[in-house]
C-alpha cells in the first residue's frame, strides 16, 4: 500500500539524476558543430586537459598562416621552425592576456565563468584554426608545382584553397563565441560583445599612442 503521507520532496530525492557521460564527444571533432555541448563536457571533466598543447598549436597555426615564406631563411623548414617557436611564445602571451580580458569583460555583461574556465574556452577555440593546417601545409608544399600552364586549374586550386581557409576562419569566430559563452554561461552574442570590448581595450591604447606620436 502506498504511503499517502509521503512528501513530494522525498519523491524528488528518489528520482535518479541522469548520468553524465564525458566520453560522448570527441572535442577535436564535435566542437565544429556542437561547441556549446562540447565545451560543457570539457569544463565538467578536466578544464586544464590539453590546454597548453592547444595554445602552442594555435600559435603555430596563426603564425604559419600569416608568415611570408619568402622573407624567412631556409624556406619551408625555416617557416615551420619560426612558426613553432615564435607562434608558441606569441600564442601563450596572447592567450593569457586575452583570456584575462574576456574573463573581466564577460563579467561586465553578466558572465559567471572564472579565469580557469575562460582560459580553457579560449584555448579550445583554436581547434578550427589548427585543422586549417591540414589544408595549408600541403598547399605550401605543392604551390610551386601547381600546373601554371592551365590557368583554370591553377586559379581554381588557388582560390578554392583561399575560400576554404576563409570559411574556416569565419567559423572559428563562431566557435570562439560559443566556447566563451559556455564558459561564462551566457549567449554567444554576449560572448561576441565581451570579445569586441576586449579588442577595444587592447587596440585602443595602441592606436592612441600611434596617433599621439605620429
């Protein structure tokens, strides 16, 4: 016979909480289409896992994308070494500075994340840029071997690669905003706002000094 005096609270206590399965997503893949859910999984398990590796690889990818091979000694090997060393140092400094600012500006907009969570989000937002190396490295190696005698193939490969890199770059902004949004527990739009405010805080003084001394 059921106990008619059983309180509603006891029924709630008896209900089983759904188990969290931290292995549902491979973050290197799922962060492309499910950045919020992927970031939630990472923060719930180990927010410090792979962070330094992501910062180094992200710095390498950014430096590799922006470097001019013609101005670097020893060609492609020199480019890789420069991107690895310089990118790691610049990426690490930028990561600490930018995550600190987004932690502060995010709180101005009602964010609830701490610096550890925001650092993790900024690091994992590098994943799309890191994946760009899959396209960029073969393109650099094969660029001089493209069939210039056939301009349709040549420009097709050239502009096709540029288009892929452009789309991934835009998508990386989408991923970044969703990762930061999950860390701060607010929308991706607010994450974009905190990102823009952080950029103003970084670039504003620099532009001011340039204008002052120009």
